[in-house]
C-alpha cells in the first residue's frame, strides 16, 4: 500500500486505552488546528469499535465542532453506549483535549436489510479522466503565487481528487455555489464496509465548506478570511469502496450571518447514490 494511504489508515486506527475510551493523534502537516474530517473519521472509528455485531453498519452521524483541535496533543474519544436495539444501535462520542470537549457526535448503526428504494439521478459531469487533478491545480497556484510554500502544498495525498469546475485560488472569480469533485484513494482499500465509511467521512470535509464561498470570489488563504466547520451530518445509503471513483457533488443553497450551508451527495461510477452529507461552516470576512 502506498505510504500516504497507509499513514491515513494508521491515523484512523485508534488505540483503545480503556473500555469505551480511545486515543488518536494528528499528523504534523503544518495545520494551525486539527482537520475536521480527521475528527469525524476518528470519532466514527471509536463508535464502530463499540458495536460488536459486524452486520450493523453506520447509517447516519451528526456532529458539532466545539473548539479548535490542537495538532500537538492526543485526542481522547469517549463513547457512550446509548442503546442496543433489535435493529438499531446508537452511540454518542465526545472528543476531548486538555480536559475539554472539542467535538461531539451521535452515530446510529443499523442491521443491513432490504426495503423500498428510489434515488435522485447523478448530475451530468465529465469523467474523472477529463477533470483537473489536485496536483495540476497546486502547480498552477505555485506558478501564479511563487512565494507560496511548496512543501505544504505538494505533500503526498492519500486521496486523489479531480475537479470538474475548479476555482482559481490565486485569482478567484465569482462562481455558482456548486461543484463536482471525483475522489478515490490512491491505492487499494480493504473490503471492510465500516473502514470505507470512516474514510469517506474523513474525505467529506475536504471541499464541502468551499462551496459556500464560491460566489463571493474569496480565497481561503486570505489573511482577513476565517473559515471553519461548525457542524457535520452524514448519511450512508449503501456499501461502497473508496478505492473506486466516487463523484462528490456539492451545492450551497444559502450563506449569511458569517455562516455558509452546504450539501453533498456521493455517487459511484454507475450513478448509484451511496452517501449524502450536509454542513454549516463559519465563513467570516474580517473588515479590519
């Protein structure tokens, strides 16, 4: 397995230090705070580790970011076993640093079963082979902003991304509040349904908040722009593999009050809807 993906799976492989208590760490990648998707993914891992019935997989999660996470400090994940029912299992997870909660999440698991089915069709989007890769966009940014730090921008990524309608971060222009991004891991993933869910939860926070400020011609690297995830919800509709291309279609119906609201849907290459998510984020533009 390629090193960047192996490192990510190690990041998600929490250490159990007591019953219902797990410890995670953060990578040293130059971030001022812990990446939100990391906390979502690790919290889902912690909750999953307390559900012994392997036929039960997560179908929804709802989380709130309470404080910025410190990348230099371990994160403790405390799981409350709320309920074990005949079909559904409910868990609550609290992520703690320095004695304070930085994140809280509820997760519901369900026995896999059949039922009535329908779905919205996947949007018409160019295939990943015809979309710009994240590496291409980083090279363009470094060309236009020569004083940018290439070490951070060109670090190995565990998840490959292809952008159908990318924003020019060096010279942003107003764009519609919607975007489509193809994603997949850079190497083969295990067949474990829960692990693939945790990895997709990690990835779901990477571009979602960006959608809410696309119409405003803002570069997230601007010194006067403050951006952070406030909450995150996710629904898993059917099993999937994250080492196969998934189309992440996102839109933002509203922004205001220094907050942006965004929604996302994940489709596989056959057009099957596999997961959905929603998020509100802080998008605060400082005037002084």
